[in-house]
């Protein structure tokens, strides 16, 4: 059984790769195809149109790493760790996006003080309030997943309980898809993406405890459902942007996502692990939060003044730099403060006594 503190550096690099896929999808395809940008990239869009699958990869990674980070923790510890991880960068993302929208948006996007305040909670979808940035929809999916993990931390995690829950979640997912279970259940089940969360969690179980016949069956079943839903989703995206997606490419990319994550769980990718990938992973979340609407606005404002490729790669560099700034000057200093603020002070006196002991 592996220690829960082991660092899988490959996942850090994979997270940044997923984020860059989404960035290229927005900047070189959905932006101009959806009318948010006047700068078109017809050649790049032939491959970047598939970049939205980076979100699918994100969800599988979440299934793996969130269960890994929650294992052995209580409900309070889990809630604090997730809040500290998510909210500081998110609030900065909202503030910067709102500022750019108001000052440079020129009507491309509209926001109101009420929508900004609602978005600060990360639960704006409950009140049907529009997102300040289009990419925030994935955070609502993540929050519902965290709720399920919170239940696990409350009842206590064991190998048998988690495995049984994964089977139950997959069964209810399929029941929702078949119409056997009322659609309202999908608010929790998330049948459109549940297979990624389930497979990610199952692969963490593989990583922590080793292979079992249940995991060997569960992951392929999730893969089959992922392929089925991905084809339907690709057709919907194609109708939205008036393009046609190659189903074979969709299937291949989903299989690659599952294959790579399985190889990581089996530690086949260990030779690729590099400590510097931690920094790459740290850029992922703020990059994801900042890039979309701000990028579209800048494309719209200065797209006719610069070479489109200079603008494209310049914006990507700018967004990566901004992401690093958020990580370095917001996430890193604020996280310890928030953790101290949320941690009970019951152990304060023993800590003081220990500190006052003579050094030897």
C-alpha cells in the first residue's frame, strides 16, 4: 500500500497539458466560431476543436487526486483544504475578469454587481445566475463531486466502502441515462461526466492498493460509457459551432485519457516524473480561471492590430505569466493564513511550550 503523501509529478504536468488544450480550443476555435472573437484560425481549428476534451481529463484527474488528498482526513480537514485550494485564486479571477470586462469589454460581455457577488460563492448555478466567465461551469461540477467525497470523509473511508460506492454510482448513472431514475437525480449523479470521476477514483484505488478484479472491470465499463457520452457530446458541440467531429478521433482521445491515467496509477510513468512539474501544475487552475473572457476581449480589441499568431502566442504567454503571479503572490501566501484561520486553537498552549524549550 502506497503512502498518501507520495507526489505524482506526472499528474502536475498532465494538468497543465489539459489546461493548454482548453486554452487552444477557446483561442483558436470556439472564440471565432462562436462569435466572441474576430480573429480566426481555420488551420489550427482542425485539431484545436478537440481541445475541449481537456475538461474530461480534468474530471478524471480530480477523481484521482481529490480522493487521494481526502483519504484519512475528517470532514473539517477536507472542507478547509478544498476551500483554501479553490477560493483565493477564484476570487482573483473574478475580480480581474470583471475589471477587464467593464473597462475593455465594449459590450462583448455584460456583468452586474449582483452577478459578481453571486459568483463569489461558487454556487451561482443554484440561483441560476450567469457565470462571470464561461469556464466557471466546471467548478459547479467539481463542487458536487466534492460533496460526495465529503460524505466519504464523514462515514469513514475504507477500501470496501469506496469500491461499493463506485459501483453504486456507476449503476445509478446508467439508470439515469436509461430513464429508470428520475432526471432530478442527475443533479448529484452528473451522468454526463460521472464516468471520469468514478474511473479516476478507481485508479487511485489501483494506485494505493494494487490491482483487483473489481477495478479491472469497473474502469473499462467507465471507458465504455465515456466513449458513448463523448460521441453524443461531440455531436452537440458540432451543431453549436456548425462543424463536424470525427468520431474515431473522439474515441481515440478518450481511450488515451484512460490509458495515460491507468499508466500513472500503475507507476509505469515514474521515469517521467520531475519535481519542476509541480510549478507547471500550480499554473493550471489560475490559467484556467483567467484565460477565456479576458482573452476573447483582447482578441476583439487588438486583433486587427497584430499578426494573429503573434497575438495568439503572446496572449498564452501573458496568461501563463498572470497565472504564475496569482500562484506566487496570492495562493502561496494566502493559503497558510486561511488554514490557520480555519484551524481550531485547542493545541495552542502545547505549541507555545514546545517553542519555548531550549534549542540543543
